[in-house]
């Protein structure tokens, strides 16, 4: 299977779910983006690693892990997001010590937090990007105003999920594009999951 390299686009706060963030990854050669819902602690750890000027007074968990690896001459070579099941991404951290390579299972948020600290590349498989990736192009023939109103209404998250189930796949695909275009990544992840479940 073909590996596709990803870059970190940024982190967006969820407007619909307290304490949740969307980590946005994008393919290097292409327009697709991969939104991954992560928790507050993971978002903080990733943000601190991205903003290299911010130094916490004591090492965060991922900093401690990096210090441990450096002390014992363990290198993180790459991170691969290798599986998507029911909207949950699974990752592997590929490490090396004394020329011996090891693969360690990890949550995607932890793997990415480590990849940033080790300046290791992040990859996923083409089939995962096909299944969960989103593109930002919006077709003009769809009534964008009504879709935007629906997407950003003050209704509860559960109501939105019920509405998603009643929509056609084409309508969901358009909603997905609009959600990503407007950086509503939490809704984008839910819409993507609904499309995947069909």
C-alpha cells in the first residue's frame, strides 16, 4: 500500500464539544486534509511542540519520553497512521536503537506529539486518506447558505448527528467540504464518520 506523507496544518478548538480539538493534517502533494479529534492535553502538548519558543517550566509527558529516548539512544524514525475503525485512528511509532527497528502501537495524538519533537515524518496510507480525507473545493450549484446555516446552527451535537443520518451521501459530501472550508473540524469529523459508516 502507498504511504502518503502528511504535514500538520494546525489545531482548531471544537465549537460543539467541550474539551475537544481537531488536529488537521494535510498531504504534502495534494489538497486532502485529515482531521483527527484529540483531547485538551494532547492539543496542548502538540501546540507547545509546534511553538518551539514556548518552554514549560517542567517537562510534559512527551518531553519526558523524548528525554528518555535521547538518553538511551533511541531514535523515532517515523509515525504511520495505519488504521481507521469507527472514526478512531490507530498509529505506529517506528523506533530504532543500535540498528534494530521496533514498531510501537500508539494513539495518533501521542505519536504526532512525539514526531514533532523528533522531527520525524508522519505518514498515512492512501486508503485511509481516501476514506477520511476531505478536500476544500466547494461546488457552487449547491445552496451553500442553507447548508452553512444548518452546519453552524446552535442546535445540539446529537441533533446534528441525527440530521446527518437523514441526508443523502451527496449532501453529506457537500456539508463536509463546507465544514472544512469554515474550519468546523468537529462537525467535519462527524460527517466523515457518517459517510464512512455507509
